[in-house]
């Protein structure tokens, strides 16, 4: 796999950093998640392929231990509020002095500087601060965040993973590590570069929910079908729009022009009525194999059995039978090989990892007995 041989220490966080760590693990990195002691359950749902070590970082011995792990690692990924790592004596100054090749990735909401940098926050706040949230939502309604996808995952975990891979690449030339300041506000805004830059070509000069791609245009929207499901319509270009009308059995000559904004409510009414007359399966049959850009809105229950997704094996199952999206993108020679066994229990690999990093049995026993580290047994496989 592309990241085979890369050693990552991930300090346990909420959602974005765990996703970043999971991407690295899927593509072959050895990721060790550092959990707290006395917290036997983890909320990390993005733990695939990781091992867990439980360390009490509030003890000087725990801090020394983490420093030793970082000396022999390529990447440390930390998800805390600004200053937390420095307070622990684990800031970049200390860790990079001990391992100049270390890539020190800091994934936060507001970044390492600026007046908000120490404030608590979540995806919705970061998306709001990026400017993007103001553009999301239906006309006449308040802004609406698309789950926590934009800041936490696209602008956060994924962007941070890109930063880590870039720094690893650069290190092959310079031999040196560096600090990555991954702000979810900036990552989300950067993800939204198209929205920013396409203002100049008039795509967004109407209000929220009244433009081309934000639910304003009737030919770029979802429609309910007879069986209470939905179809997604993305027929922007005239030649594809023509195919849409053909599938809906509508005569272009009897309709207002596609780009007549004032007629969009009327066009939407007509499309709504049409789509409500047949089931999702019927419409899929009508539009499959055409260039109308019309697809079913698949539920999580439907995705893996859809012929296209099935043919590409786009969804996989782990050993417990849970379905998940295959890591993307697909690399031809060195594709990701996601781990199919169950996620680690907090502290499941404490002893195994410490041995691997050169700690003696006596050192490990001492840390266990003094509560510096903790180990927990893996869940019994039923
Ligand atoms: C109804 C409630 C149910 C709850 C269920 C939760 C379900 C979760 C669902 C996922 C939701 C995802 C949501 C939508 C998100 O947006 S997640 C993104 C959140 N934001 C970030 O990650 C940005 C960066 N991080 C932060 O800003 C902050 O960490 C935070 C998220 C606001 C949380 O703040 P807070 O809890 O005060 O923690 P921090 O200031 O970071 O300090 C962490 C403290 O923990 C300590 N710590 C860490 N590791 C260890 C360890 N191994 N052993 C001992 N201690 C440890 C640190 O030293 C630090 O301690 P201290 O400095 O506070 O004394």
C-alpha cells in the first residue's frame, strides 16, 4: 500500500482527526491511537485499522512515554484546543527537537493563531466562519449545514491527510519534518473555492437557495416519487436538459425557457407533478442509459445493491457484517486495503505497541502498576 512503513501517533479526538487517521491506516500507515486511561469506551467510529494504547498524559511518565513514541514515528496527529500540547510539554518545539523528521499535524477548528484559536467549536461553527454556511439552505429558509461533512471531514480530516502526505513527500527531498496547521474553517473555505471563484461568472448573484446549484434551479434539484422516494436531477447543459424533458415526456415548446428565472417556480411545479406519477424504480428504468443526468437518491440500504456500485465493489463489509464505503480513490498498483476486523478497544494494544517501540517488560509492568498506561482485553468475538 502507498503508506506502508509510515508510523503515525494519533491522539484520540472526536471526528475529524480520527477520520484523518483512518484514511492513513486504510492506505497502509501503522496508526496508533493514544487513548486516555480510565475511559474504557471510545466514541471513535473511525478507528478502522488502528491500534490503541491508553496513556495517562497527565502524569510526567505518560508524557515521557509519548515523547519516546514520537521519536520513533513519522507523524503525530493532535486534535486538541490550541496550547493543550504545549501545556503537557508535547509541543512541536520539544518533539521536533527530539525528532527533526517528525511531521506534527495539528487539526483544529480555528487554527493555531487568531482571536478564535482557543475557542471551543464544532463543524457548524467552522462552516459558518468559512462563509459557506451562508450559501446553504432553501430559499426563504435559514442556513442549513449538510451534516458535519464540510468542515469536520472535507475541510478537516481529509485536508489534514493531504497535508500529511504532502509533508511526507517533501521530507523525501529535505529530510525534515514540519508542522501542519490545519484549520477546519480554512479547509472548508478552500473546499469551497469553486463557490468563491464562480461568483465572478454570475452563478451565485441571487439569494440563498435561488441560484443554479443550491436548489434554486428546477433542473438541479430532487423530486419525490410515487413511492415516497426521491430522484436527483442534474440536467444543466441544454443537451442533457433536452434528455430530461424527453424522459418526463414533456414538450419543450410548451414549457418556459430553461434559464428564465421568473418561470422556475412554474417549471418546478410541472417537474414535481411528473415525478410524483411513477415510482423511483420506474424513473430509474426510464433514465438509466440516457444522458439526462437523473439518478435515484439511494438510501444507505440501497447503495451497495445498486448495479453500478455492485459492479465496482464500491461498498465493503467487515467481519461483523457492517457495510462501509471502500476507501477512495482507487490506486492501480497500490490500492488501499482497509482492515476488516473489529475496531480496537481502548488500550487493547498497549503492551504489544510498547514492546514494539523497545520498552522492556520491567518498564511496561511498572507503567501498568502505576496507572501510567492501561490495557484492556479485546472484545470477545461471538
Ligand atoms: C448529548 C451529548 C452526547 C455526546 C456524544 C458525542 C458524539 C460525538 C459525535 C461527533 C460530533 C462531531 C462534532 C459535530 C464536531 O464538530 S467534532 C470537531 C470538534 N472540534 C475540534 O476537534 C477542534 C479542535 N479541538 C477543540 O477545539 C477541543 O478539543 C474541543 C473539541 C472543543 C473539546 O474541548 P475540550 O473537551 O475542552 O478539550 P481540549 O481543550 O482540547 O483539551 C483536552 C484535554 O484532555 C487532556 N487529555 C488529552 N488526552 C489525554 C490523555 N491521554 N490523558 C490525560 N489527559 C488527556 C488534555 O491534556 C486536555 O486537558 P486540559 O488542558 O483541559 O487540562
